[in-house]
């Protein structure tokens, strides 16, 4: 369907009322440019809503997801460097489900029972 070669995560929170144009301007501000076949993830301050912006080479797609309870595992500005992070496919899949995507490698091993 839509090819995504790289997935980027913006650490700074974004107002979820922002539409495609405002998010695209934020992508250019944070990432320098919107590259074709790259996805850009943003979250609100409470990390219970995320928006994904994907540039497919011809236009821009925007998808949103909300958790009714809990929050997405999102790095906090000030705790980590404010620079954007890149995500693997497995990390992205875990993140949108609300799972602890930063610890995927640790979760693959059982060391004590």
C-alpha cells in the first residue's frame, strides 16, 4: 500500500488539533525536510494520542491513534536529547499498540524463572 522506508519519532509534544499542513511545517522544522517514503510520528503532551505523517512521493498521508486508557511509551524532552529518533518496524508496531518499544530486545530473553 504505502511504502515507508524510515520511521522518525519527534520527542517534543505537538498540539493534536494540528492538521496536515501544520504537521508538515513541523516536520520541515524538526527534521529539515519531508523525505519521500519516510514516516514522522508526533504525540501530544499526555502521550495518549499520536499522529503519523507519511510522504509517499506524491502527497502526504496523515493517520491518528488514541488510547482511551494509559499512554504511549514516549520519550520525554529533557530526559533524552530533543533530536528526533529513528524507529525499526518492530519498534513502530509495539509503539502503536502502547507497548514498551524501547525494551524490545530485553523482552525477547527470559533470564530467570
